[in-house]
C-alpha cells in the first residue's frame, strides 16, 4: 500500500495559521535532504535542536531563504517511525510550511500519504496496530476522558492484556498439541477439568474486556440529543444555554429555526452532539416543511430527545401529538418559561413516566438541573484505571469472535470431543486476537485503518 524505502515529507501540524508549524521528514535520506536545505551544513546532531535558515534550493547558500527554523534529528530505529526522522519547526504560516515541503520534494522527498508516518512506525515495530489506532483517536479526541482513554491505549494497556491472553492460549495449545504429537512419550490429554477451568478463565478475561468496551464505545462515539417541540417554545434558547454560546437564532417570531443547528458538548467525558430543530407544526411554508421533516429525521436516530413545552401558552393538540409520537423514545421533558405565569388548566403529564425538568432559558433557571439530568441519562460509567477500556468497534467485534471460539472449545472439552477439534477452536481464537494487535493482518485492513488519519 505504501512504498517504505523512500523518504517522505509532510506538514505534521493541523491546517491554518499558528505561532509554530512542523514539517516532518522520514526515511533513509531525511537527514541529508534537510541538512542540504539548511544554511548550516555542519551536520544535524541527534536529538539536538539546531537553529538555521532554510533555503529553497539544496546546497545553495545564495538561494532564496524561506524561514528560520529549528531542525531536530531523530536517528532510527529510536524514532517515531523507526526510520531516520527530521522535524523542522518553522513559523506556522501555511505558505511557509508548504514552501518547506516543496523544497524537500525538489531535493528527493515524496509527499507522505495520510497515516504514512504512523504506518512506518507500525511496520518497524515501534507500535502495534492498537497503538496506531490510538494515535488517530488521541488526535480526534474532543473531551478529556476521550483523550485519556486514547492515551492509555497508546501506552499499551490493551495490547498488554491481549498479549497476556494470547500467551495463555499459546501455553494451553502447546500442552494439547503435545498430547497428540508425542503419545509414546507419555503425554496424554491433560486433565479435562483443568482444561475446562483454564478455558473458562480465558473466556472470563475476554468477557471482562468486552464489558469495559461497552462503556468505552459510548465515550468514543458519543451520543446524539435532539431538542424538539412546537414553534417558539424556547428550544433554541435551551440549546444556547446548554452550549454556552449564541449558536442558534432566538426571536419572538415562531418558525425562526428552519435547519438543524448542531454543537458538541461534554457530558462527563461523553461527547454529546446537541441538535436544535425546527418547531413541529402543520405549515404551508415549503422551507419550514423541509425543516420539520429534518427535525423528525433527527428524532428518529437520537439517543435522547429533549421535549420542550411552553407553560405560558395553552397545551394544545400539537403538544399532545409530540408526547404520543415520542412515547417509545428515550426522552426528557422540559417545562420552559417558568419565569412566566402558568396557563395550563391541569397537569398534562400525569400519565407520563419520563423525567421532567422545569427551566427558564431566559433567566437560566433550571439549566443546571437539566445538565444534571443529561448526565444521569447519558454519561457512561467512568472506566477503571486498572482495566483497559476498549473504545474501538473493530476490537470489540474481534474480541466477541474470539470469545465465541474459546467457549466453543470449552464445550467441546466438556463433551469429550477429540483434541483436534478443541485445538482448532483455540487456534482460531488466538488468530483472531492477533488480528487486534496486527500480528496477523491484511493489506485491505491496514489501508482502511490508516486512511482515517488526516495527517501523519
């Protein structure tokens, strides 16, 4: 999928302007290419920042200067990629950084593909596949808890546990194979009960990882919450109050919100995609009709809906219809505008079991109670620090497949099935576990994983 024998170059910092931007080179000629572009060609010292002027043409001190840079050389194999790496820290103008990349390419470097630096690190044994995926997750994290879980995986917490289970499987497989290969040496099928116990222990360890994964996946993938209600009930004000900024337009005119407005908030470590929607009502306005359709579509895929009702106006048929339509949905009811007089003749929620929060988006009264209710409904149980929290669907799917194979092996032993069938199940389980860390993999899988990277 990638040519791994040449020298690659790319901007390693995000797009846009900043105080500092970094250009990274990796490969056999990284040091010579960078060194030739620098005004000081006495040689780059390992792990020492060298201040120099970088020019547009290699080996020409009279060439046009691009910028003053700090050049740091990381010789392989003790580098991020396992190859020689040079990082050039320059002023963070896109024009400057692109000029540095172009100069390096004219000197023999190739523009790196997304994820190619990390791929080389995987290929050279600096990290395994779980850790490579953790790099992308860490870069993409939007909450502190997401970042912590990604860093834990980058540090190898999950990889260590997977390898420990793999080693236990290997030892069990070896003892079973000995009973088949060397019967004349006195080897025989190990005690069936001990084998059942060993297999049950392996299954329990995998199940423990899967249990943590259900929490971890919520933290990684987040939740979607849709704010819905009749026009002018204060949905956009509730949205702005939760977001903490005036993202949605708020006016006294009904039907102002025509399109979906979204923002991500942090609910105790879980990224929650909050969606403000058009007011639900019968209308002849074609644009507003489209807004209502989009609101209903968002409601259909929401993990939680916030139903907003205005207590300062009569509870009408549209409100009743909204309660009926969402009766099977996970929902919170918000009685808004508690700062205004109540006009409802009776309590319309006597037959409703959903949690009810009273609020005033205008005075911000009740918003804290609403945030607490969101936390109760959405926040995942925080993973234990002594146990890996799996956040990746690929890992969870493979672990579930491995667990099934291990349990099948245990059932085969209990039924006194031939050792060959037990071995086949255990060997398949081991092969599946090794797909997680990348000890066994395919080019298509690697292409899929590393294509996620926007940079390095």
